[in-house]
């Protein structure tokens, strides 16, 4: 045909590639399950320190969302964190 097809061409890859590879996501999820009361910026610092991977808070939030973790609930728990109660619990 001289005019082309009516259908759109299929997209091979949509959007930007993920910044975190699978092993980095697993580390982040293990960290979240081990210390669920950390803030997103604390997770970012851990990833930068131990994996040498600077990531934004939005990337961490998207990773948690893909994994099915409820970040809002975790942040609420972290905001209610009391160091005196934690110290008494650790003893």
C-alpha cells in the first residue's frame, strides 16, 4: 500500500527503564520488612551507602508500590515512633 496501515505500531518498551535492578529492589524490600519505620529518605541513604546507588524518594515509593507495601501506613508508624518506648522494649 502506498498510504500505510491504519493500526498503530506496537510499542516495544513503554516508559523509562527502572532505575533499581532486581537485587536492589530485593535489598530495599528486605530492609523495609526488617525496619518498617524508616522514612523514605532513610531508605535512600541506606541504598546510597551500601549499594552506591543514589535514588530519589519517588523511585523508592514506586518500588514499594509495585511490591504492594503501603507506604502511608509505614510513614504513620514512623511518625509515631517514641525513642523512650523503643528503649524500654529493647531491654
